[in-house]
């Protein structure tokens, strides 16, 4: 946990149950509860990546033209949506 006078940064514990919850903070001066619900979600799961290999975009490939963007990769799994606007893919 990290804290300042106006902010707490905490991690959702691994054992948290996927549901909507009210967040609360208890100090020596009392308890505060959130006005909005926080949704605990399960982590996404990747079941396959296709193809198994590919090329990065680079101008040093002799056949790579102006519109060569590299290999398109399909990642299949579950729990990607409905939050795909907040997804980062890396390798």
C-alpha cells in the first residue's frame, strides 16, 4: 500500500471474489465508504497465439514495402471484454 494525505494506492488481493463491492477506509478518526461500487474482475486468460512466429515491421527486409506493418497476431482467450478500451498488449 502507498499513501499520501489524499490518496491510497492498494492492490486487489488474489483471493478477491469477482463482484461489485463498496470500498471503505478505516482510520483512528472513523470510516469512509465509497459512493460508487468497485467491480472486482478475474484476470484475462490467453489460450492461444496465432501464428507462432512472425516479422516485425522493418525497412531492412528487401521485400518490405512502404505499407508493411509486420505480422498480424491473433490472441485468443477469455475475459478480454468489455474492457478492451483499457487493454495493453506486450511481449
